[in-house]
C-alpha cells in the first residue's frame, strides 16, 4: 500500500514536499504497518493526517520530532493544527485518529508518563434545512436537472467507444446509489435475474461494496431496470475485445498479442519498424520511430530502412501490462478476463493513440474527466464532444458521487425507511444516511401536506380534512404554512404568527408530527421514554417526601410517557406503512378558544351545543 510520508504543510499539487522528519518518520511507518495489520482499511488518509499534525506539534512544542516527547500539550497543539487545516467533518475524523494514536502510545508504554487524552472536536451535525449554507451545500452535492438531462441525451447519442463507456457508466450510477469504485469491481457476469411470484422478472447486479460491507445483489427499480440493462449491454460490447485480449495474455504469459494478419512478425527475428504500425496503433512513420526510441528499443539500419528485433518490441510492450496482471482485484481474485471495466490501452487518452495490442483497467479519473470535471484544465468531455451544454452555455460537470447523493435524497423524499436506504446504498452504518439527505424544508413540507387526507395520516387532522368548509389545498396552505425538523420529527408551527408556546416540549404539542420509518428519530423517542420513566420514579419519590410541586411533575411525566408509548406502538404496528405522518392529539392542551367554549357551555342554549360540536371537531372526535 503506497503511503505518502510528506509533512503537515504539504499540498497535493507538490510532489516534492518535505517528508516527515526523523526519528518520527520511523515511528509513523511502524504505526501505519501495525494499524493496517490490526485494523485494515481502504482509506488511510485520516491516519496519515493525524500523524503529520502530531509531528508538526512535536516540533512546535519541544523542537524535536521524537515520539517519546509527547504529552497532552502536544496533542492539544496537534488538534488545533487539524482544526485549522481541515473542514469540520474531516477534522472530526482526523482528530479521532489522533486520539487512537494517544491510546496506542499509552497502552504500549511508549510515553514517559501515562496520560489520558480525548479530542473535543464536534461532529458536523448541522442539519438545518434552510438558509444560505444549506442551499450551497445542496447545490454542491446534487447534480443539476440540466446535467441529468444531458447525460440521458449522451447515453442515446454517443457513438465513439470511449464516450459509450462513459455515458453507460453514468447511466449505471443513476440506476442505483453506487460508488464509482464499486462499478469498477463489477465482473462481466454481474447480472442477476429472478422471477417474482407475480411472474415479473426482477433485475439486479451483484456488487462488492466499498467500506467493508458484505457482497450482495443490489436490485434495480423497475423504472430504471431497462436503463441498467442497456448500460451493461453497451459496456460489455465495447469491452469484449479487451477481455478476449486479456484472456490471451493470461494463457500466453511472456508473449505479445498480435492481430491475426500480423502473426507472421512472431516468426521473424528482425522486421521493419513500419511493420509494427498497425499492431501498435501508430499510423505515422516518424511517430513509430520515436516510440521505439522512447522505449529504448535498439534500431538497426538495413537498406536505408529502420529495423528492430521482435523480441525487443515484445519486451517493451509487455512492460505496459497492468500491475498485478492477470489479477484485476486482489480482494476478490477476479482476473482481467472476468472484469467488466477493461479497455484497450490509452483509449481515453486525448493526446495518445490507442494501442490495440494492450489493455488497461478503466480508472476513476477517466470517468471523472469524461463527465466534464477536466474542462477547467482544457480537457474535452463526453458533453463537449457531443456539443451538450448547460442552460447558461457553460460546460456541464458531474461528479460521480453526486448521483449517490441525488438518489439518496429521492429516497428520503419518497419516505423510504432509513434501514432500506442504508441497504440500498450498501452501508453498514445507518447513521451515514444523514450525510446524503438533502431534502429541503419546502420538500419536507410537501411530504407532510401530501399525506394529509390519506390513509397514511394518523391523528386529529386526518379527521378534520373531510369536514372543513374549504378545499383541501386551501386547508393545507393554512394549516401547514411551514415546517422544520426537530429531534423527534417535524414542527408545523408558524413562527411568523406566534413564538413557540411549548418551550420546545415537542412531544406534548399538537403541532408536532412524526414520520414512521425514520430509524434515527425512532431511536431517540425510545431513549426519551426510558429517560421519562426514570423521571417518573424520581417524581414518585419526591411525592412521598411531600416535595412541593412533585404531583404536577408526576402528572406531566406520565402524560409524556403515555404519548411516547403511543408513538412507539404506532412505529411497531405492521399495519401502518413507512412514510406515514403521525400527529397525536392532546386533550389537555391549553387553548383560549377551548376555555371560551367551556364558559359558553354554562348556558344551556343552542349556541352551546353548536360550540360543543365544534370542539369535538377540533379534537378529531366527529
């Protein structure tokens, strides 16, 4: 595994940056080797970043990069360096690795005096769905609708081999929330089809997920299954020749593949340089001579013509074989002849000719540039070659991970449960879903409004909707003018009209709604019930001691526990669908109107009976 041992000040664009100083460098190498053996990971950047910050902090505090000089002050300085250099999310992860270094040093007695150190950086938990920051983050994480439309057009219009592969890869990324490196790990026999009980055929792809998740079949939704089928068919067609060549190289190690019409070169000891033009994909005679010189192939002059030995050319060509050939993926053991994403050598290079006698794996940078991310550096893309541009005339740019954010946001917007989203995305940790949730406050409000008046709405408003003397659309606009997320669900209170009268006691508020299927918020509700039950026991003890106000606290906590228990029962009810909007009524909620109605009830007249009916309507009893 190649590690970059540059120091804390190094930049990615500077390959000649100074390395970590000795003797810290020796410790860093040993630590990385040990940690990779004990806790292997595919992403080691945060471990290295923590070590770089620690080395710089040692130099600043003790003026020597010796690991035996570390103390809490050094780790505090390292944390400050991390916080200064990285964004909130990266800094939090890197500080976590720094904390592991401190635990390692203390556990193995590598410090003069043992100490405990924990970082205090906070995880980026800003889930605010309104404001400039949210809008900018959403814009950066999600592809534009124009870019999606352009990709669809490119998928149909592409005719060149490299463009077909790029467009088809983009189509696969829109069919399911995949990571780009997972597509590179697909075998050619990745398709799985299963007949359903109703006779339909389910279409899926066999995946080897990143981030240590287990291999599984990812089923494609019916709306995108035809797109996925066509994308796989196109990629297979354009890469079949490269796989056949890989099979030949696997069966003939040490030999160079030649087109059938040039097999005679293998039987000749020496041949003219021009005879290799077609085999090497080079048409220009001066270019083929330069290629031979660059590869260090001895050129002999015979009858005023340049000649080379076949064994020398063969040796030079074989140096172009991919690293670890014939193994394509060391983790799965898949060979190049079994891999889906294999292409002729230099197929995606804009300045070099494709070499038809050699193969290479399709890498992320080729797809990255193909989707427009190299246009700022003068590189053409799939879209520029097909003359597709954004509405403002600018070049279209799509990052491959934007598709994953986009599909996860669609799933969140559609009410898919958090567990299903994690499974669909190939995640082991359901908490990672929140980093891919970019549903805006307006979209969230439409979700709540859309459920009202359907079987997926539970609570008093579900009863009122059919009885109010206005249209459903007008009622929704009046009742749900806004919405924002809370710890347990969503608040539909209009703060433009009145401040919160509950002081954030959301559970006991009738303007608070919950969505079934949100695993994170359901977990918080269950934890709150346990806490409230403990408070009930404390209130009972206080009542036995005749503490002032204990009876009111007991009543409040019992009422809160009952509402939490009601929510949990609805969450666990299999008859209630995921995505259902739940609103609990509160008969004890203070209301000036309700008090006025109670006063009118003291007079036994027709108006009081009408008002009684109105109150029952308000509480959802009619």
